């Protein structure tokens, strides 16, 4: 647990993605989200996920991005395992793709599972890439330009900023426990750290509320911000292109790649077994590792 950094927080940098206007980034995030819900075909969705990984590599955030994806990998693997063994999409008309001992792997279930996973990966990678390259204050200023209610704007921005603060406090508490001969890793070390972390959180909230009151938070009138985000012609073009891509992609998703118009993937028995075993090892292995960790705690 100690030293593990898997929070989607802002990472400093000067890449093209860091310099891109937050409003333009949000336009592309919305485009990917709408397309992911509209499309059922996993191929364009996996293509978007790969483009997202390439985007993260060029922006210099590939390592922290991959760490977060690895944390959520068992959850996505469970989708493939459950859908392949007990598909709900075809009920009693499922086609057997392969036989693995006592387990029957169904073609429609594997196809449906890959479609769901591709949707999650496409939205997850693009959204994480934007969060990790956008400073919360810039996001606050961008929302202000979009006329988002400032109370909701403040809640979103503070959430993004408090998560890394709490994570750092957990690391400090675990280091203090280690220096006193207590456990500093595993689930057994988390329970004793709850009290000091939550006590510090309540104290920070109290200080924040006093600071907000001293600055007349909640009063009427025009709101000002120290940090300003410029929105030029280039940013407007990128934003419009993103919105158009979202509209076109959503239309294509509903008309060409919907669940009714996308046939099930027909994979070879060897490929079906290979994908299922990889997902099963990742899913079951994580559960066994958690049980062993809890038993040792």
C-alpha cells in the first residue's frame, strides 16, 4: 500500500495535451462518452482506447495511466469471465464457442463481454488522460466560462484536489506506523490509519469553511478568479471539431454499430480459450491475493 500512487491527479508537464484548453478537452471527452454508449462494435472502441494510450504516451503520462488501468483490470476481466460463462444476452439460444473442461464458453457471451470492456476502456483512458493533464484550477476556470453554477464547480474542483491530499496523509501515517514498529502495508495497516486521516480531513474542512466565509463565498454578484484560462480561435476550432466528432460518432453508433446491427464476433476456439483464461487468471488471481492478504493481516 505504501508508495502506491494510483490516483488520477494532475501531473505537471508541458506537452501538447497539457497546453490544450480544458474546454476543448471536455468536448472530446463528451464525444467519446456519447460514442461509447451508442456503439456496440468493439473494434472502433478498442481503436479509441489505443489512441488514448498513444495520447498518454506522447503527453508523458503513460506510466501513471497504466498503473491506474492495472488497478481496474480485474474488474474488467470479471466482465469477460461472467459474460462468457453465463451470458444474459442470448439466454437459451447461445452458441458454444469452445469447451474448457467442465466449462462451456459461449460465442455471444464472449462478444458481449468484449463489447462492454471496450466501452469501459475507451471512456476510462480518455477521461483519465484529460484529468491527469488538466490542473483543477484550470478546470474550475473552464467551468466558469461555461456558466456552470459556481457551487457545483467548486465541489468538483475541491474533490479533485482533496483526493491527492488525503492520499499523501495516508502515506505519512503509514510511514509513522512503520517507524513505531506497526504494520505499514496490507489491509491490517489501513484500519489504524483511519482515525488520524479522518481527523485531519475534518480539521481541513473546518479551515476551508472559515477561509470561504472570509472570502464571502455564497454571496451574490459577479465571481472572480485569480487563475484565468484563455479561449482563442485554435481552442474554438478544436472544440467544434470535438463536438462534431461526437455528433457524427453517435449517429454512426446508433445507425451502423448498434447492438441490433452488430453481429456477434466469431472467434476461433483457441482464441476464445486464450482470452477467457487470461481474464480468469487476472480475476481469480486478484481475489486469491486479497484473501491471502486479509488472512495475514
